[in-house]
C-alpha cells in the first residue's frame, strides 16, 4: 500500500530570544513562577521583518535540503498556522511563490495548536489518494503578534517559529513495520471555544484581536483528551506504549506533557521536550521538536514516533509515524 514517508525535516526560528528574566520587566511575573508552572525558560520573538511566511519558507528550504530535493520536486504545500500573513490569500501560496514554485497546489490548515497533526493527516490523504507525489507540511506561527503583552497569564507562554517535513508517497508492505504514517486520530469540540480563543476576526470585530485563555480549564481537559486519541491510534495499529521509540507532544506546558506520559505509561526518557527552549509555538511546536530530536540523533530511521497535540476549539489529535 502507499505510505507517506518522511524524507526530510527542517526548522527556522526568529533571531530574537526573549528570556523569562526579560519578561519580568514587561509584566508582573518571575522566572521562578514561569518555570515552575510551565517549564518554559525562553521563547523566540519575530522582528518586524520576520513573518509566518518568511519563517515557513526558511523551514521549508531546510527540509528540502535535508531531503536532497528542490521545490520542483514538491507537488503540494500544506501550511498549519493560526497567524497567517494576510486574511487571504493563504500564506501557503505566498510560501509557494517564495520557493519559486509555479506548479502544484498549496493551502492553509487552521486547527490552532493541533494544526500540524491535522496537516500531516491531510497531506497523507492527498498522497495516498494520488493527488500528489511529494508534499511539504509546514507549521509556522508568529503568535507574538496576537498576544496581549499586559496579560501575564498568556504572554509568558507563547513564542514564534516554524518547522517543516517533506513527505513522499512510497509503496510499502501494508504492515506496522512500514515506514511512513501508519494512523491518525483527529477530534474537535466547539463547545469549548471560550476556553481558548482570539477575541477578534474579520467577520466579528474587523480586527486581529488578542489571545484569551482560561488556563486551568485547558489544563483540566488536556491530559484526558490527549490520551484518548493516542489510545485510539494504538488500537488502530495494534501497537502499545511499549512499542514507541518516541513521543513528540505539542509543547504547551511541561506539566501537561509529564501528566500525559505518566497516564499512558510512557517513560519520560522517551518524550521529546523542547518547551523550555521555544515556549508554545502552536502549530510549529511539533515540527520544531522533531527537528531538535533529529539533529541531536535521538530520532533515527525506523523509529516509531507518536505525535500529539491539543489546541483551541478545542481540537486534538494524534498521529503515528515510522521514521
């Protein structure tokens, strides 16, 4: 059967690093408070000349170089973002143009922090359905643009960045030993909208708005929702937590990451954690974490890797891939 196989990865971060100590000069907070409750020590903040499109292009070019491919080899771009350059056209189309692509097709995927998992599952369907041979799946965000920098409960949590994977349709045996995406579970429940949202938009206020979050409510739901979809993927593939080489979670909060791993019986040594370096970069957090773990040699060809995320909406999902 056709599998969507990862053949390249890449990442991009803004030039500016914002530490917890620097945030102490902006809002009433402390490094100790942030680290204790979230595990975050720093985040990257985009300058005026750095955008979701420019960071996404950098990550895409890095992924192509890692795969030994050029933009001419790509048929599809799926960009996961909640902070597009413009209301329209899709920022994926701008990245397509920046890459010099005059062929194929590109579109944005909006599922907030779960966006990269949704984008991977969507690209997988396009590749397995024969619509494309190779796809760039990108997660890119500039969340600093939608933060209320007077709200100490949210502005300390988020950062900017981008990550990308190249997927290629290949024939495999049709077993869990195959390389590529093996299964995905996606969920959403709009009744939780008020717990994590942006208070603006073209159709409501005509403004961009700011991010608003009920942190305790999000935390209360996160672990249960995450473990639900991961267990669904295990059931679909006949695998268990013991079979995993790595869990790569959305990097929102260290306590959520640790709680999910404990509930699933996954040793923390098998969990890729980068929230301390990047903060919450929404749809970019999983591909950024993958890039770190591939660069340092943890994730290797043949490893069984679980991706999982939860975001505003609520949306949540998990995807199992053999590297």
